[in-house]
C-alpha cells in the first residue's frame, strides 16, 4: 500500500497474511516531519505494527520481531 492511504478499517488493520501495509503522515506536533505507520501480518497471523521515521527502519524493526515468531 502506498502513502496517504489508510491501512485500517474502523481502527483494525487490513493487512493480509505474509504482507505489509504502510502509509505516511505528518504529526501535528512535527508538521514538517514525515513518519511511517507500518503493519506486517506474519503467516502465523500475528500482527506487527510500528511507527518510525523511515520505511527501512520499520522493516528493520519487523525483521527483529520476526526472530521471535514461530
């Protein structure tokens, strides 16, 4: 999913198993900074979700989390 699209429906992630979704946003307290809201649904159906300053950082955090999953 590309930027400026919701990755949630009614507050729930719409991420499919084995896929990632992300969008960018500019928080009110830092209007000139861009952040990524990132979701990844593992094939075991566990959801990883984070917010960070780059897609690469989100994916790095996901990769660390993946090491804890079965």
